[in-house]
């Protein structure tokens, strides 16, 4: 006899006031992983959910069609898919995605992706997250993940692609 186990995840939104700004800390359910640095999350109260696309701040992972892209996506999926995420939005990028810090299972996603060799510390957009540089260096030295082979940074890979392909960082 088969038994079904149903797990309900409570999803809420909390607002936190910091320095006369009103950033929102979102508690969401990750419903999709687009690639190694982007998730889709369902946020809000039951009956009033909103789905957002979140670009994880301070990292850049291989694109899906790039070498190691699928492994990076899978690692992020293992960490976050169908789990509650705490999202601290920082800004919105030119593609309309929320850019923010994300935690899943109580772990900082950017740190975990870089530590496992699944993403680069994105110096260009990593202000305030400079500690990721040392995490990346340790992953490189240990030959973890993409550092076990020659790895082309995604920003260089994207430059080589035609603009009609529309890859997003």
C-alpha cells in the first residue's frame, strides 16, 4: 500500500526597516531553477502569491549551453528547488529580474555556489560581497567543480555569442 506524504510550506512576506529605507525580506518557495545563478520563486500570502525571477547577487554561473552550465544548475536545484528561500532584494536588473541575496536551507546561495566551484565571484557586481573572492580562490586551489577543467567565465562566453541569442547574465 502506497502512502502519500503532503508537505505544506508556509510562505510569508516580512518588511524590515533599515536606514530610512524599507527593504523587503521575502520568504518564498523556489518553484524553478533557470540556471546556476537564477531562480523563480513564489512569494506572498496564500491566495495572493506573486512569482518573481531572482538573479543571485555577486555571482555569475556558466550559462545553460556553456560547459558546466547544467551541473551548476543542478547544484543550485539541489540546494533550493521546492524549498523555502529567504530573499533580500537589492535592485532590479535591465531584464526586470530582482537581484538579491538568497538563502536556502539556512545557507547563503552565492557562497555555496562559489564554494562548490559552480559559479564565479562576479567582481563587477559584487560590491559588499568581497569575501566571495577568497571562497572562489579556495575552490580554484582545490580544483572543485568547474575549476577541475579549463573554465571560460560566462561574461566572456556571452561576448562571443551573437546578440540575437539573447543570453542574460
